[in-house]
C-alpha cells in the first residue's frame, strides 16, 4: 500500500473517493491482448445499486483485494470503464488468480498511489 493510505480506515478512504468497498464480480471475460476484464458492482440484494461517489476514472491503476482476507491483494489492474453502477478492470494475463462469481464473495478496489503509477510508466 502507498504511504498515504497506511493509517486511514477503509470507510474514510471510501468517503475520500479512492476506495470502493463491498464489490462483487458481475462478469469476467477475456479482452484485447489476453487481458482478463472483470466487471465489479456494488454488493446489494436485488438489482445493482449505484456505486458511492468516487474519483475513479478510466486509466487509473487499482489494487483488487479480497474483503474477507483483510490485507490480501489479489492483483493490480487498470480501470477501463467506470459507470454509475459498475467498474471494469483489466488485469494482465500474467495474473493467475481466480475470482469468484459467487455473490457471497466480496472484494474491494483501491486506487493505488501515484508512485506506483510512476514506476509502472518507467518500466
């Protein structure tokens, strides 16, 4: 995690618009260049609820975390699409992880700090 996130609660991060909590996988498919495209939406009973207000935009680098397993980062990816009800993230084919379409599984998305972005761009 970037240094700016260390002592801040998840709810506070969500209120600052840099974290989305209680997400579930609504679909996943293979996109361009073999990337895994995963669409996540807010976990609520019934139809998909609107996401809380946030500052996520296409092109942001995000970390995907398993909500049940507090500190476990599953992968990093790039946001490709953001709507009022869902976000779609592209993960490199090098990520060998399983996301569950099971509605019981809950994930969270965290916008990663700019130093990560900078290191990525320099590679």
